[in-house]
């Protein structure tokens, strides 16, 4: 149970040096396994079998280390799991299961630590709240784990209990990330790395506050009550580091990623797009964490949304620039696209020409140019390779982009959504959903 105290201590591993050492151990350990693989090949074992064993062990250590660290490191692992479609085929199958496991499970906290956290949140006694409480977690995530329970009035419930020390762990991870500022500035000159990490720190701090999360979830639940496509569980109780909501059954999106039927994949993809595009207009908020562990497909076909730790208040809905910007890209209007991007602060002054900007972004507008678009892993891998080659025209254009910190959350949502849709291989009416929910897109 890597990274989780088993000696009765009540905190996640929060020391900066200790957490940094664990993260640094990942590539070092992989190098050691590679050396081991070389030794096994010398002894005559087939190279393919050795490589598979080495990568299997690396994936297991990735799961154990990121899962055990709990905080921002595990958030990074969950983000990776949403983007696993971008991995090369030679790696994706090996790492997919380990990364997807981070979406729904992680090494649990010891029972004594669980009880202590519940006692702190409910000094008058937490057991009186429940008819039944399962002490074995059904899911674990970056800052808390979920237990199944039945409330005193008979309501089935999900009880999310935060890991002790989760807030300190998150802040330690942000402090470590700040050390990457010079590297990030060199790689992406237009990015305000310092403000970006400050924004990230604020977002992660909000995720530790279960009262804020409960307020956001209640807003979404009210907006989607009786909706035929989307279900949001009601908040029952929130107290300090414990959040209790109504229980939701259904097929985890992670399971659909692994073995879902085409119909399930398409429906999940369409409803995910609909939910993320519609919620600023309907709930005045954007759900900002589209990794698969946060969603279930219910037996009646609705998409259930389970976690609201990361949301953005958008009381006026989407920015009035977004719809026209997407429409310009859809229509290959390079001058219009450039003008709108420049007006939104997305370009470094004089560094990007209109035709170069359109060439960089054109593949991402393709889903808007037909009634439906089928997302795929090969397409995602192609775009990742195109953008990551430092010698390519795409990379040169990227260096002229600006990344204001205020756009960090929307970019995170867009990247995560794209990764999930490609992992699903979903066929989605992107144009219709954009036309329905984005002002100025038509």
C-alpha cells in the first residue's frame, strides 16, 4: 500500500522532499527494470516477453506511487488516464489499465484513520446517521475515498471521506510544480507559468473544501432535476471533511472504455459533450474534471455525474467570443480566427500569422464540419505527435501562442474531453451540440 500510512499516523505523505523522491523514483525504477530486462534477454528469454514484463511492472509502480501520494500527484495520474488515448499503441495497452484504475480506486486509508476522520467531522457521533455503513471503500480518488451506506431514514448514500492531510499534500505538489517554471517558460514562451501555477494552486485548494463542492453539486442537481439525459445526485449532508450524497448505481465510464458496446460508447460520448457544453447555460457553472471516474451510464440511459470538486462559476454562461471563434475555425476563416484569438489574448503580438494558426488548429475543428464525427485513438496519437515534434511547423506556431492563466480550466476541460472521446471511439454530433449551447456559433 505504497504511500498510505499504516502506523496509525493521520496524514497523507506531505513532505516536499519525500513526495519529490517518490516521483523521482518512477524513471529511476524504470531504468532499473530496463537493466533487468537486458539481463533476462542475455539469459535467452524472448525480447517481447521481457519488454512486456518490464512495462507491466512500470505500470504497476505508476499506479502504486501516484495512488499512494493521493494529492496533486494523483490528480496528475487521473489527468493522464483521461488522456491515455494519446499514448503510442506500443504503450497504451500496457499503461491503460493502471491509469484507468487511478480514476476509480487507490490504496485506501486504514480503518482507524477513517474512524478518526469521521469522529472529527461528527463529534456527536457519526454512527447515528446510518442504518448501515460499509467500512471498505467502493472507490478512492485524489483527495478522498467513498463508502456505501444507508442513512437512518433508509436513503442509500455515498459517503466521501477526505484523506487527512490532503490539503497539505496538494499544496506540496503545487510547490514542487513551481520548480518547473523556468522549463515551462522555455518550452512555451507565451505562457505565464507563474500565474498558471498560482491558478492551479487556487483550484486545488478549492477541491479540498467539501462545503464548496456541496454548493456546486446542489446547483447542478437543481439545474438537472428530472432531466431525461443527465442525473446529478442530491447532497444529503456536508460537514468538515465528509460529504454525503445519494447513491448512484450504473456502469462506470471506465468500464465502457474497456469493454463497452458501440451504442454505449456513442451515448456516453454524446451525453458527456452535452453536459459539458450545456452546464454554463443551465447551471451557471462549468464542470472542470472530465476524467472517466466521475461518470456512470445508468440503466435508463442517463449519464450520472458524481464529483463536483472542480467547477468554475460562469454566471453569464460561455464567453461571447467562444462560439464565433469555433465557427471561424469550422469555416476555415483564417483571418476571423486570428482576429478573435488575438482579441482573447491567445496570441503573442506579431508572432503568429493567420494561415499558420489555422494550419495548427484545423484538425481540432474537423468534428464541427459534419453532422457526426467519430473520435479515435489513432487521430489523437497523430495530433500528439504533430504537436510534440519541436522541428515541426505546428511546434513553431505553438511557440507564438499565449496561455493566459484564466483559460487554464477551460483548456483542461477541452483536453480531457477530447481524450475521453477518443478513448471511447465515440461518434458524436459535435456541430449540433455546439449550435445548441454556444452563443454566436450559428
